[in-house]
């Protein structure tokens, strides 16, 4: 029986945090391009739609305004 060594990865610091201007995430690698940012934004909006926050937004603002507000939720790179 052969035992394989696990690849060691350096311990990465906590890669996400929340501030007043929103959620921040730090990821290794190159900066994503426009297509990747559009996909990240789409996934982010889908996750918001599946969260309890979406129900609260619809209840508070109505479906139409909640949809407009959701379109403002965007992934940004800095």
C-alpha cells in the first residue's frame, strides 16, 4: 500500500471580510477579466435572490423596486 503525501499549501489568511461599503474578498491569482466579472456579478445576484435578504427587500420595497436594487449589486475589482 502506497501512502501519498498531501500537497502542502501555505496557510492563507482569512480571505473575506465585511466593511461598510460591502463584502471584500481577497483571492490568489490574476485579476479576472470583464467576462469573469460579469459571471461573478451574475452569481452574486443569484445568491442574493436565494437569500433571506431578497425576501426582506421584496417585502420592504415591492418586487419591481427590489429587482432594480438587485441590478445594482455588482462584483467589483480594485
